[in-house]
C-alpha cells in the first residue's frame, strides 16, 4: 500500500487507487491516512465530519462511509489480483470503538518525510551540513503541494494540516541554514525573497535572508529586511526582534568580518548559528 497526504490525497493498493469520489468518505479516508497504523476512535471521526452537531443517524452514516471506502479497496484488490491474499477488512480494520488503516509494510509519505527530516536535523547538530542539506532536500521533495489540498476538512484535520505545514516550514528553514553554511547564499536568495514575504514575522527566515543578502554584497537590502521585520513585529505583536536578530543587525552595521565566513563557528554566541 502507498499512502500520500503531502499534497493531494493518494491511497493505492498494489498500484490501484481506492480513493472514493464522494466528499465525506474521502474526508474519513484522509483522517485514517494521517494516522495510518493507529486506531482512530469513531467519536473522533464524528467530530471531524460534523463538529459538535452530528445528525441523529451519525453512527449509521459513519458505518456507511466505512463500507463505501472498503468497496473501493475491494475493487483495487480485485483489479490487482490481490483479493485472495488480503480482504478489504484487512486494509480498513474495525477495532473496538474505532477504525485503523493498515499499510501492511507499505509506504506513507508523511512517515518518510519525518524520517528524512530528523536525519537532516541530526546531521545539522553534528555539524555535517552537506548531509543535512541533502537529507532535508529529500524530505521536502516529498511534498507535492499543500497537505490534503483536495480534501474538505473539519477541525481535527485542519489541526493536522497545520502541524504538517509547520513541520515543512521547519525543515525548509533548517535546509536553508545548512545551505548558508555551505556558502550557497546566492542560490537561496530568490527562494528567501519569496519566503519572507509569505512569512513576514518569521525571524529565522529573515535572519537567513539578511545573511544571504549581506554575503551577496547587498548590505543595504539586508538592513532594510531587518527594519521590515521589526516594523511587523512591533505593529502586529507589540514585541521587538529577538536578541539574536538584533545582534546580527548590529554586526552588519559594524561590518564584522565573521559575517563573511562561510562556516561561522563560535566567534560570537548570537551569530554562531546564523549560517
């Protein structure tokens, strides 16, 4: 089985898709896919589908949606010639109080993303920026667009999507950090130009943007990026930029030579992890 949620929903058994066309069963399958190999209580599915106002027949309706998904699984198993080895109830399992989607050793892109990202983080922590950049790029390449972009979501899936998107942004920030350590400031500059516009209050992105601009000979633009960040934080949140960003700003004003070094070690505590 192959399950993908980092983009439009994809669920295949032996290469054959078993995604329903109806919106509510797709929503149920999306919930099961984001928690593959874990039991999801029926009450959680009900909350996702109808919030705090489920219809009187919600139990029967949910069972109908489960049956609908299983019918698509059966068709996929039949078409692939696997029905004699695995039944629809082996794929979408009923457990006491809930349901479980069993990949049975298959792949889930969300799991692979997390595995590659964590490997990248470990490499960053050990100072191996080449491996960190490669692992984080591999993790980010698994994304095909916004998570579950084609699913009508309720409150629970919305939170899961926010979690996934935050994990994606974190991996992206760390990959850019690794690239800056490797002297790729000009390569990441256009990417950062877009990202800081999309996330105007993200200090990590702005810090990386300032470093990339400064090392590309654009000190004035780097200082302007700081001013925009400060204006946004003060106006919208009532706070000043962090000490780390303020120190970077002061270092640029002073033209400290360590800013030009590709591998910034511990020359100054606040600058050591800026790239």
